[in-house]
């Protein structure tokens, strides 16, 4: 009977360890750092570390849409290279034209040269922001006068037209990271990139 008693106790201990281990498989994890000339913070609940996958999505966005990366697709377009847009650049270009139309022109990523002129963009214009300089760059502005061919080539208004999609890219990047987390079974997460946020499920404090 004593042996059976010990076996019973041992079984309970093993089961307790197993339950404890299972309940600890999924926990809230965090990753943060710098990307696209801004910062990011991601908190998510998962049974494994997803940092590599999160960073992979961010790198894909950067290689396509970041004007701060000289090797990105949008940088090539800005230089006037003949490059074919990938699915990310196609979607952002199309979305930007729609927002431009709906906002009556208030949103326009082709103001990039003007942003650079004032020293807030991805490249310093190297000249004083005089009215003459501003007027000369205004001739390049107008995403409504740009287009994309059916095979994915962007036709710019002017050779000097440049795009900075940062105002929409950060939110899009949050959505893409969130989509990746969902595909991997993560239902509880918060993705924040440069002030843009994508949320799902419950927070570590238990609130929705």
C-alpha cells in the first residue's frame, strides 16, 4: 500500500509539473528597437519567440517602401530607375492616390522634396528654403498626376518627383506584422511603429 501511495504522489507531482509547463507555454513577450528612422514596440502572447519573424516583416517593408534605405524600391523609383513595383509598393501607391483624392489633395506623398528642403525628410536639400526654392519644387508635387502601369511600373509626374510614403507605411507595417502574428496563432498583440498601432485580443493586464 505504501508503494501505491508513493506512486500516487509521484503521479500527482508529475501531472502538476506538466500542467505548470503547459500553462507557461504561452506568455506575453516584447520586442522593441529602431526601424525606418523611427522606433517600434511589439507585445504579443505566444508559445515561442517570434522576434525573427517580426523583424523579417519589417525588413520586407523597408526594402520596398523606406526612402531612408537607398537600396529600397521606392528609392530606386525616386532616382528614376526603371524598376517594377512589388505587391507592397503597388498597394501603398494605390492607397495613397485614393487618400489623396478623398482628402482633396491634403495628403500627398510627392511633397517629399519639400519635406527634404525643410530638413525633415530622408535627405537634406542643401539649399535655403526660400520662396523661390519652394515654388520650384512645387512643380514636382502631385500624386494625382502620377500613375502605375498594369505591369507595375510607376510613371511620375516629373523626373524630379519623389515619393515619401512614411505617413502611411508605418500603419501598413503594423498591419503586416499583426497579420503575420495571426497566421502563427497569436491572437493577443499590440504592434506600435512610430506612433501607429495595430491591436488584437487582450492586454497583459487582462483588458480587451
